[in-house]
C-alpha cells in the first residue's frame, strides 16, 4: 500500500470531490469514506480522511497548516538543519586551529 503522499495529486482531488458528492448517500461519514476508498482503490479510509481534512484546511474551511505553509516549514527546517551542521563544522575547525596555534612549533 502506498503512503498518502505518493498518490497522484489528481487522484487525491478526485477522491475529495467524490466524498463530498456521496456523503449524503450513506448513513455516516465513515461509510462514505469506505465506499469511495473501495471505488478508487485507496488502501485506507484514514488516508482518505486526511485528504479531506487537508482540503478543508487549504480552502480555509478548517483551521490548520495549509499544504503551502507545510512545504515552507519543511524547507525552513531543512535549512536550519544545514546551518546547524555548518556551524558545527566551523566550531570544530576553530578549535582545531586554536589547538594548532597553542602548540609550540619547532623547525626540523
């Protein structure tokens, strides 16, 4: 079974539209999710539920972090991690050169 992010975007949009269209035909939301997931071959109703929630956030109907904001946060976290790693390298180099300067040098 594929992870939700590996499903094509068009399939995710189609699934969300289908849930909205058939929701009234079923006694509860879970039954509608199960029917749509079965029709489209989506492995998990929870995957479909997450897509619907994310669509509601992206449209402003529900509070939360939009897909665009999430992408920006991931990029910023990656950049922060890279900067921390670069800082560690610089600190190691500074301590190495400080140790080299503290050692007495003799000519051979």
